[in-house]
């Protein structure tokens, strides 16, 4: 198990030597296995381990016993632990969520708080291969697209899932061989929850068809993730041609019907998510209904989640919400932009103007003005056989070619890109013009810069001067989440 998990960690660049890792430990088999394996790697990778336990206040004395078990386990292995107690049912009721959703929100909030307190670089959670397949099936049953069929990502920001390489039976067998006890949540056997029905009724039947069904589903999820990434890129290109922000909403033109349906539907999903301000309750059915609206007469309406209304207009479809907040994925319609610019004070044209954030190395940074959370890490000797990411919001740079401090900010007068290996430069203003970025958006593009040298226009190109080559020794990986990022 340790060798298998170590290989999975290395494959997905989850950890590096010297990291501080916060393990989320419920006391169940998965989390005890996770922490046990991390303990085995602690000395080899010089890891600093700490743990967090969340007692949700749902199962009474059983829940409190689990917390005490985790406290004893961590104390016996000299792992610092922070325990949080909460009332998940009350929280869920107040926020109009299911208990499962409320508990998850609370849990990840406490994880973030504990990580900050311990100074943890990564938060390790104990989802396993069965969870991966269950999530995939759950999304399929509920109605989903490519993104939902990807299941659970091995890495998202500072959250890592090293146990996705192992199934539930393998994990329990590993603990049994070591004589290690663990807690058992009685509610996992109840069929009141949808996931438990999948776990106890559907999966046994699938394993009768093929004993490796779960592993095969996890493998398929990886392939779907690659396909989803390709479609995301093509949808972004289509958005530049067929979609725009209009006052009070988003417009998608009839021209999208000239593209492959999968590209059109991906764009519509992005448009609906952006208009809604969220995507949790948006299913493939809603996208299908929206796509079908193109075939209706102008004036037809469609009510969608989050209070969004789609209207069939002569040019295509207009998505509106009572309080629409424009994002960065869809371009602003040029004609309307000029009109609005005349009414903006000069200091707002480049909003948020004057704000500068220093980029941390091997850390995370939140930028509320953009809704972004940015994570960085240095890769050494772990990337030689890896393909350079081709994602809009994940970039690799040659760290040793960056000599000064890096800052995140909006444009300044002397900004430039290096656009060729021989050092030829292009003014940022010319780059914006060539890329047809509307004038009203140019002051809202977040830049990563070293002085006046722009290393990356977030969501766009990076400087030729910092691209990874065969001679690169250390890679700086930068991942951007939040805002209107869809990777």
C-alpha cells in the first residue's frame, strides 16, 4: 500500500520533501490508512504531519467516541491534532442545504482554518477509488456532462487525495494485516442516503459482472477528464466568437449552432454557470433545455436554477439574473462597453487599480478583488517525463530564469511581454489589441509581473523568457482557482 500510494503521490506531484501535511482524520478506515501511510513516508520525505478532526454533532455519543479515538491515535504517533465541534444539521437548515452538503461545507471550512493554524502546505483527504467511482455514478444518475463524469480530482489547489489509487477492500485489508482498528460509522449502512444505496446495492452487482469494475471506472474517469479539458479549450475559443456580456446578462448568438453540439453545450453550461454565479445545481438537463431554446420562436422564456431566465431573442439567447455580476470568461460587447466607459470615473476604468499582491512560493494567495485563489509550488526532478500543462489557468515556468520578486497586479504604462527566444519584446497594449481584448476589460486582467516584465496574463499567454525547456532544472507551477476559472 505504501509503495502504491507513494507512486500515486509522485505521479500527481502532490507532495515534495519538507512539506507540512494536514491529514483530515475522521477515524474511519480510509483516513486511518491515509495517516498511517503518511507516517511511513514522514522520515523519507522529511514531512511535518498534523491532523484535523471534525465532529459534526449528528451521531451523538458515537460521534464523540470517534473524536476520542482520533485523539488517542494521533497522540500515540506524535501527530499534532485540532478537533472542531459543530452542528451540521442546524447549519444545513439555516443555509437551505441537505445535511450532507452542510457537513461538507463546514468540514472544508475547518480544514482551511486548521491548515492556516498549522502552516500546512497541503491538506490530505481520504477519498478512495470506490468514492471516485461512486461520485461518477452519482453524477451520471443525477444528470451531468463530461465534467461530472470526471469524478473526484486527485489534486485541487492545496487539497490532495493520495488514496484514490486504492479500493475500499484493499484499504481494510491493509489495516487488518497491521492489526490496526478504526471507527465504523453506523449511518454508512443506512440506505437513506443516495451514496449508500450505490455502495451497498449497485456496486456489489457491478462487481459480480467484473471484479475490477471500480478500477475500470476510475480509469475511464481519467480519460473523460482529458476529453473535458480539450472541450473546455474549444469552448473558450467559441466564446470569443459567439458569446458576450450585455448589460444585465450574457448573450449567446445563433452562430454557436455551427459548432459541434458538444462545444455548444459546453459553452452554454459556462454561460449559465456565470449568469447564475454557481454551478452546483446545474445539470445536463438544464443545458439540453437551453440548447433546445434555439429552436423556439423569439420571445420564448425558460426559467433555470439560481433565478436565471433565458430568453430567445432574434440574435440567439439572452441569459439574465436579477443581480448579474459580470465575469472574465465572456467578452464584453464592444459597442455597449464604449457607452458604459463614458460614465466611469477614470480611477475605475482599470479597477481594481493600484492593488498589488506579492506571489508566495510554495504557498497560496487569495485575491478577493478577482475571486481568485492562487497556489504555487516548486517541482524539482519530478517533471522530466511529464507533459507541460496546456491549461489556461495552470502554468509551468522556469523558476531559475526569474530573478526578482513576482507581483500580481493590473496593467501599468511600461508593461511588456518577451515574445521570442531571442528576447524580442511586445508592449502589453499591443498584445491586448492583437488578442482583441476590449478596452474596458484590459484594466481588469490580472497580470503576474517581474517589474515591467509581464510573465503571465492570467488566462492568456506567458512570457517566452520563462518557458520550460530541456535545460530547466526547477519548475514553478502556478494554479489559479475561483473567479470564472473552469478547469
